[in-house]
C-alpha cells in the first residue's frame, strides 16, 4: 500500500493533478459518482470494500465514473461541495458541471 487503507482503491482518485481535467465543467462529458472521505474516518474505511466493488462493476462503463476524493488532501474542493461529514456521495452530471 502506498499510504494507507485508501490508497489501493479501485475507483478513480480525484486529486490536485487531475481535478481540472476530470471535473472541468467546460469539458465534462461523463457522469461521476464521487465519494468524499477522510483518512481518519472509520465509516469510510468500513465503506471502502463496497465502494471498490461498485467501482469494479462500473469499470467498463464509459458513461459513469466511480471516483473518490480525499478531503484531507483536497479540503478546499470538499468545502466547495459542502461536504461536512464522511463518507459523502455526490453525483456530478455534465449538465450541472462541477461549479469550478
């Protein structure tokens, strides 16, 4: 494992490197279901196997991407989405965009 229980996720990890490319409202053509989590959250850790299973089931789907965002690393973005508890799930559509 690279850094903790969350680092071997099966879902796309949205981070500071791929954030703008992934969720840019001008180019967003895919639907995203994003789990916002905290590294210290017990519920997030317990939820991870189910989230990984969902990500594996949607792995071949070209319309919906299952993703995660670590709010310990991406706090400002999580705040923009109004995340106040973990885990939180947000559905992002091309029509609504990401508000960035």
